[in-house]
């Protein structure tokens, strides 16, 4: 007797990727210790004239939609310095109902080390659904500069966000102590919420910058001069937190790039940010 037929459901093939990097100090410079990359997650390392290591994350799938998943993990040993960025803006496309794109990042930084987490903007399309998490563990004397920029809709195409879901979670710890935590969640009627004066109002672009460094207080007034009236900055508990808003990515960058240059410990930003 023939067995029951097997029913195969048609499921769209989804993109997934994982990248892991560890680094250590060798002859006065930060060098790759271990490297792993899988699926659509790639890491490339431009030649740097400084002592730091520059890593460029690439999503070879060309964007994310519901059901896609990216996982990144970075670990710096003692006395290391690294700048981590992306090849281009990450585009989050329309998601099928009930599916979510996920991006998770884990960064561990050893004593007397410095990390600059500098991904380029994330652009949310209409009906996008994204869950993003950033977890950073800093040793007692480690420093960090972290930024995330989000653009809601594509101004060049006349697109505005009406229906979308976006969740962004940060957990930053130093020497095992929770130093910074924030949760941002919006949707599904994101458009009406974003237009509230307490959120973006008439703007469509926002960036959050966090600096963990002994120099925080000294840099506060220069940072505020760069930010101007479209945002603000504060210092407490050994950290500087800044938020900037603007009409689009172009105008946001006109202030964000000088701000990151100020806070980046005297190092040049990755070339991909300024070309």
C-alpha cells in the first residue's frame, strides 16, 4: 500500500548570515585573531594607516525583509582599537504579514581597548518590520563610540512611512554593570506616531550617538555646538548621549559626520563614511 503523500508547503527562501571576528594586539597594532562568516554576512578589511583595525560589514543579499536574519559578533582583546562600519546603508523592505527581519550585534571589548561602532544608516521602507538589538560588554577601562541612524521612508521617491514596525534595543555594560539601556518600539501605525512632536514631528531621520570615555564632559559643549537646535546631548555616569533629527539622511550627515569626528578619539572616520 502506498503511503500518504507528503505535503510540501511553499516557503520563500530567506536570507540569513552570521559574522564573527576576534582581534588581538600584535607588534603595536590590532590584528585579526579569528574570523568566521556564513551566508550573506561578509567582512572586509581595508588597509588602514593607523594602529586600529577597520572592519566593513557587508550584507550580500542587498537588503532585508521579513524572515531575514543577520547576526554579528565582535571581540577585542587587551589594548586593541577597531572601527566597525558597513559598506552601504541597510535597506529594510516591505515584509509579508507576520514576518520580521532581525539584526543582532554582540560586541565585547577588553581592558584599555576602544571600539567605534559606525554602521551607516538603516532605511525603513513602507510596511517594513525590523527588530534590532545591540549588546556591548566593556571592560573596566575600555572606551566605545556607538551610533545608529534610522531613516523613515525614501524622500527621493516621495515615500513616507504610514505602516511599519520597528524595535531597537540597546544594552551597554561596563565591568559587568549596566551603563546604558534603551528600548524603542513603534508600529504598526508608525506614521501617525512619528509625526507627534515628542518623536520626529516633520523630520524623517534620527541618529543616536553614545560615547563611553573619560573625555565625555570635556566634549559636551563642542558636541552641542555641532548638533545645534535639531537634537541635544547630555553627560552623566561616564557617558555622553546625543540625538539628532533632520529631514533626510543628507542633512543628517552634515552634522553627524563632524560629531563622530569630534568623538572618535582623534582617529579619522572610515573612508567609506566620507566618500
